[in-house]
């Protein structure tokens, strides 16, 4: 008998769910066995149970026999099944309680599966509606025995809602095992695949589809197979390979993929970052007689733009047009978003113009991404004008996203009064604040030090019917920690727990980071050792944060003790944690131990990243050991390490500091010839070395080359070049450059010079494990020191002590501090004029 043993297992499980006595388990087992053929007649009879379907424990029990299969019991089941079948042929059947009123006093839970099995097997059954109504009324939703008889007779439209209800109630996946063991109908296969997809269980859907392919006798619909691909595309934990396997099963089932199928594959590859495979899918698509459509190209365009590959995106757009596929509004919005995200507002505006010329009016998304781009570039007034234009044209109205973008920008660019005015405008215009809005305001107020006002937003959230989330509390906790009020931060943590919010490791790591920043190491370690009381457990980032702080204080012993403790507590270090240890040891001059830890990292199966290698290379360069730096570099390249711009900058800086400028230049030229990326630091390193060597003309050539390559010289570049021109007696050139610098607006009021740190720390290892820059630590003391420097600089400039002022400026720049643009201009103009006077006097 097909499926007898498996159904017996199910019967045993679900009989216990129904609270039946063990004596009834054999009965339920029998009911779940495939029913015997019935004669074509209205009156139904219940077949006697087969001995082979009765569990041994039941057949051995003398208590199981009496009454369970008595004639009256069988007659009751047959009579109820007969009523249901009769009702199925009526245009308007009576309600089930009325239909079965004479039988209800005698019906028990053990009868229901038998009734449904018998009625479903009748060839006279005209409609499944009475059976569904009967099950809804008498059987629990999680009862598999009452479900199985219905599965072969129900159409897709009834199966899908049944399975959507049942599957979440079946954690042990009994139904799934049944589907894998017994060949389902096409309708059931479609319903199961679709239900799994909707319930975000793509692994079960894929397993069932592969099973259908192996058995080969039932072919699901393409729509159901596509639903599986769609679920896999949405799942963050699945790889593109899983989608490719489903695609192969789809082909094996002789289903012909359509555009939607391939677009799902392209989307999957794009979302997982495998863009080359996404492009290769286009060829596969053409092999099936299909051509990419607008959706295909829009997906590819969006993925390339998000990766910053605008050249490839433009090539795709050109290919799209060549193939006669008209760009859609989404196409243009994707490009606008990409340009705006990079701050290329002119290019974004040109795309909007092209979009309008093509017949697409800018929509809300277009305006919002443009506003975001303007705000990111600091052009907040232009973003406001864009909002005004939206309202004036009346095509679209600003929504909560528009306002959130502007409010965030106002706080970011120290325009809190404008931010508060926007919030008032939102209320007046009926634009409801979202939780994101409130979190932006909390963050903005905290950034300005208005902690009590930020705390007051919690009440305003409640007034808007919103509750603060983990982001809200983490922002407040971080702000109070930075303000030195760690006690209040702990109070907020307790309040957070009281609201039922689960504290995460970010909360813990925020506290640890800020305690370390204030050099309160004992408190940090105390928190590190007692987090279970507060509901969180330290991770490798927690340990790495405190270790990094100790190393920064040149105190390696506590850091190494914490490392041992972390290993003892079975907290697995990541590559990032090893980087903290390797960097710390390297700073202490313990390079051999650092390299031992690098070997240990690889022995544990972890993969060193660019930062790991760059730390070691930087340490060799710092010690002046260029030979070992290059040997290590070459050895690592053999082990698949791909040098990046930080590596190049580190080696170039080492060569320049050792007076080997020619070799530094050759390294630069070789790097550029290979088409590899260079940055402002690369050029600054060379230009500074050239100026020190007195080769100002070559330095100016490289200065010009920066802009050709699309690199914007920074304050350090200008400072080096202006000083070199002035000292070389070329005062007029220096004066002209300074005036152009001012007129172009490149020297803003918030003028600052980037710290010319060793490049490796600047671009890779200068971040704490939780992603906070080293330059953020000691923020309050650095701000105070910066103000002292500025005051001293202004006094020297006012007193005409320009040489001394220049020395102060150089010291500020070496410490990464900012100088007001007006002070800088005064100083540079004074130095240029002074040099001019000295040059004339010498003549």
C-alpha cells in the first residue's frame, strides 16, 4: 500500500497532538492510509482497517480493539461523509452545523480524519467547499491527518491558503517530508512551492523542486518555479549558486524560462556583487531566444552605479540604446541617483534634462535623490530651492523622505534653526514624522551637545504614536558617553531594557569605546567582564576596542592579557581583531611577534586582508628597513596579496624619507602604467619630495596632472606648493595661485588640512574595530588644543610675525588641525609679500 509506513508515523504524531488515547492511534493510522476504491454510489462505506497499517503497540493492546471499528462507528463515519458529498452537489449547501446536527453529539476528534478521507475519495464529490468547511470547524489548523486527504482533490486556489496556514504550524516539517516521499499533483506542487516562497523558506522550495526534477513525472508551472527564484533572490543568506541550481532544475523539468526568470537571475547576481556573472546571464538569455529588456538593463545599471562603476554603466546604457530598448523613468532615476551620490550634481542635472526631453517628468524619487546629492555636497541652499521648485511646479509634493534629507543636512552643516523650522513646516503641511525623522533629530541635537533636548524627543515620539528603537537609544547612549556622563548612559540602558528593547553589542561597544576614549580603562574592563547582567555578551569587537586603546597608550601588557582572556572565553578573533593586535605590536617595535601573529592568523584558516599586510610593510618602512619592506611585499604578492593604493603610498613614502626619490618616482610610474588607482596622498608624497629637492617646476607638473586625473588637491597640496613657490622667489605665481584658490571657493571657511600621517594608518589601519577613526579619540581635548593653536596663529599674523606663524601652521597641519580660511589667506599673502621684498632687496 503506497505511503502506508510514512503516514503511520504522521498519524502517530498528530494523534498525540489531538490528545487521543493510544488505543485510537491505530484508527488514525488506518484513516491516513490510502482509501480503498469505492463503488460508484451515493451511500459511502468505511473500509475496515488493514492490519499492516496498525502500529504494533496498538495491535498488541487488548484495549484497542473494542469499539474502535464497531459497526455503529463505521456507520457514523459513512453517514457524515455521505452528507458532505451530498452537500457538495447543492448550489447553496446549508451550514455544516445545521447539516450535521443529528450526528454532532456522537462525533469525536478520532472521526474527523476518517470522514474527510472517505468523502474526498468519493467520485460523486462535486465541490471541495463542504470538506474545507468541515475541517475548519472541527480539526485544528495544525492537524496533518485531516489535511492529507484533501490535498489530492483541492485545486491550487484552495491549496495555497491551506498551506500558508499549515506550514508555519509544522516546525518538524512532516508535510515537507510527505511531499518528498509521495509524488504530489501538479496543483499541490505549485501550491507548496509558492507557499514556501511566500513564507521565506526558499531552501524548502528548492529542495522540493530538485526532488520533482529527479522524479520527473510531475512538472510544476513556470510561475511556481519563478517564485522559488524570487525567494532566493530576496534571501540574504543564500548564494548565487543556489539560484543557478534552481535554474538548472527548471530546465531539467522542461520549463521554458521567460524574461522574469532571467531578470531574477540577474538581480540575484547583482545583489550578491557578482556583476561579471550577471552580465554573462545575458548570453544565456539569448541562447533561449530572449533578449534583455528594460528591467534587465535597469537592474544592471543600478548595480554598476552602486559600485561606482559609472564608465561601465554608461557603456550599458549605450548598449541598451543600440539594441532599441528605450530607457524608462527608472533608468534615468538610477543614473541621477548615482551621479548625485558621488556629488556630481551637474551630470545629474543633465540626466534630468535628458529625462524630460525623452518625455519623463521628474518624479518624487528624482527630486529626492537630487536633494540628497546636493546636501551631501554641502549645497543645502540649492536643495531648499529644489524643494521649493517641487512645490511650485505642483507635479509632486515633498514627502517625509524629502524632509528627512533636508533636516539631516541642516544638522550636519550646523543649521539647526533651519532643521527645526523644517520640522514645523512638516507639521503645518500634514507630513507625518517617521521614526527615521525623530532619530535624525536626536542625532543632530546630540551632535550639537543639546542632550536634554534630544532626550525630550522621546516624549514627542510618543505623541506621534511612535516608540524609540535601538537606534534612538544607541545614539543617546553614545552622546552621553562622549559628554562624560557614563552614569546617564547606564540609566538609558536600563530604560531601554524596560521598554522591551534588546540591547545589542553596539550598545556595549559604544560604552566601551567612550570609556576608553576618556582613558577610564578600569571601568571599561569592569563592563567587559560583567555584561551578562545587562543582557549582552562581549564579542571580538568589544575586546578589540579595549585592546586598541591600551596599545594606543603604549601599554601592551593589559592588551595582551585581554587577548589571552578572549581566547580562553572562546570568543573567536576575526582578521580585524588580529589586525588590532598586529598593529599594536608593530607600534611597540615588536615586529617579530607581529609576524608570528600573522602566521597564527593564517594557520587558523583566516585570510589576511590588505590592512594586515600594509601594517607590516608600514612598520618596516617606518624603521627605515626598505629592503625587508619590499621583500615582504614581494612574498605576499606570491601568496595572492593584491597591493592597493595604501601599499603604494606607504612604499613611496618610505623611499622618499630615505632620500630615494628616483625609485619612488619609478614605483609611481610603474603603478600608473598598470592602470592602478592613485589618490591625493600619492601625489602629495611626490610633490612634497620634489619641493624639498627644489624641483618646483616638476612639482607643478604633477600638481596639474592631479586635476587631469580628477583628483582635487587638498590644503596640504596647496600649502606645500605655495610655500615652495614663495621660497623659490616666485612670489607672483604664488600670489596668483592663492587668488585663484580663494575665487574658486576651494578654500572654504571650514578650511582644514588633512594630516600627512604615514599613509597606511590613514587609509586602512587608522580605524578602531567598530569603525571609528583614531582621529575621533580624545575629541574634546583636540578641539581645545586646536582653538589654542588658532588663537596663537591669529596673534602672530596680526603682529606681523609671519615666519613664526608659518611654523605654527605647519605644526597644526602635522597634527591634523584646521585653520580658518581668512587666517590662512592672511598668512600666505604675508609670506609671499615678505619673500617678494627679500627677492627685490637681494637684487
